[in-house]
C-alpha cells in the first residue's frame, strides 16, 4: 500500500485509473486505488467531496473513475494504492481531468443604443 497527497484547485475533476490495473481486479480485489479527502486541520478552507461508481469507493480496473469536487479554495486528496504483497506488476496510475470551471462566464453586455 502506498499513499500520495494531490493538491487540487477549486473545481470539478474526474480521476480515472489509466494503466497498471487489470481490466478487472484479482480475487482479492487488488490492485485498487481509493481517492479520499486528505485529513486537514480544523478551520482550514476548502472542502472535498468524492463520489465513485462503487459503494466501497475503490477503483479497481482500468477505466474505473471517481468524481472529485473541491469547493472554497484549493484542497488536497489522498490517493491510496493497494497492491497484493509481492506483486510484480506496476502500480496503477491515475489520470486527472478538470471538467469545468466553478465560476460562470459573465453575461454579455447589452448592445449600445444608437444616438
């Protein structure tokens, strides 16, 4: 098992298992990746919500994905990679894609009146 902190700016992200994981996990459910909000001190701005398509939150095959929303400023998520003891395969890697800006585009100004 290894863990990595990843800093994200405010916004909506999709985190996808890109390579290193089998199309389906082995009998023990490994290798797998879990994305969770990182522990933070009380009062620190920035909140993180993580939703995956499985109830247990594990991403265990190539193409499995989770949505991550960061509100109120930048924040960190904890990326935990689980592998079987003595595994010879490379650890799964993840691809992070920002899906859109949290700030709406300003409305266009009305046309100027003719004089």
